[in-house]
């Protein structure tokens, strides 16, 4: 009986520590974010494009939206231009007349809700409802998009007198 009481007291003392053990979802998110960082992306919380105007994609929970982005090199940053696209039932549509979406967005996983390019980065917004393979698909798409942006910036610089 004494040993059972001692075991119970030890279990009660250690119970609050179980709160600090990460859940399966938290471990999966950490692996995805590590995969993104190892492949040159940065991860941060951002508001979903269009959330201020109330034009969010269906099923988007703005409280859980994460931005996976690729920083633009200085040569591409010379043409600051903001553009954003949201995925809905009909595919990608521009926000606020941002122009046609880059073709590369078609290669993104279905869990990606939106994409944007600004003066410092290009990236995607999603709720991390996937796995490391989806992160690798995002990395590949963002690297291809960065190459497209760099090529268009180089052409614009050559056309400038």
C-alpha cells in the first residue's frame, strides 16, 4: 500500500510536465518548418491577402494561416510590385487587379490558400495541413517562381535606357 501511495504522489508531481510534451500535430509542424528552413524558405504568421476586405478563400481560417516565403535577391527587388492571388473553386484569381497568376501556382499543393509577391519575397499561405512532401512541392514551386521573377526583372533592367 505504501508503494502505491508513493507511486501516486510521484505521478501527481509529474503530471503537469506532460503539458509540455508536444502533440503529434506540433511535431509534424516542426518537421515541416524545419524542412522549409533547410531548403531556404522562411516561415512566419501573416494575415491572409484580402482578409481586410473580407475576401478570404473558402475554408480559410485566418487564425492558423502561415506564410512560407522565399526572399528575393537585391537585383529582383529593384521593381517593387505587390500582387496576390487566392485559390477558390475556379482556380487562382487575382486580388485587387493583381494581374494573371503565374503559371507556376498550378503546381502548388491543394492545401495552399493564397500566394503573393511583394518587394521582399514571394510565397504562399496555407494552414500546414500536409506533410513534408507538400513542403518540398512548395519549395520547388517558389524556386521556379523566383527564377521567373529574376528573369522578368533582368529583362526590365535591359529595356530601361
